[in-house]
């Protein structure tokens, strides 16, 4: 998947694109960075905020997100290329949890763990691939 990054896009725009591809994951944006394998303790930015409001580096471009990429590598790429502090979450037992501590897992693996958890948590629900 390819996501365009520019100052006129909202956080919500990026979140929707990401969740459309990975329905059991979500991406949150923060004002402050966190270290790999550590959770972000900051309050997430609001979805209606423009990317230009939350970053110092104003470079525009695209980021390619491959399901085989490690979660931590994607988070780091947002920071390195676009000065965007992101944290990926997965749905687990009906709650959103940060993927900190499992940053070496790929997005595909994280999404499958969350899907399996959702199936276990709600076994009667029918899930459809997008």
C-alpha cells in the first residue's frame, strides 16, 4: 500500500487508509517520539488535525507500507522521512493495545494475531477479507 504524506492531509485520512488495509490494526499519531519496543505515553493527536500541524520537517512524499514489514520499521520510517511520531495498535480481546514489545512482528502477523483474538473473543462474528 502507498500512502501520500503532505501537510494538507489529515491524520484521519491516513488512519482510514491504514485501517482499510489492516482492519485489525490502527495507527495513531503523537506529538512526541517513543523508542522502539516502548509504548507511547503521550495523548494521541486528533483525527481532524492536519499533518502540517504536528511535524517540524515539511518534506512531502509517499510511504510504501508492505504487510511483510516489521511494525517497528514502519513506525521508524514515518519518523525518519516525515518527522511523524506514530504508534501501531492491534485489537486484542476487545481492546486496542500498543504493539510495543512486538515491534519485530510484521504488520501481517500483527493483523492475524488481532484477527485470531477477535475470532476467539467473538466466535459467532463472521469476518470478511477486504
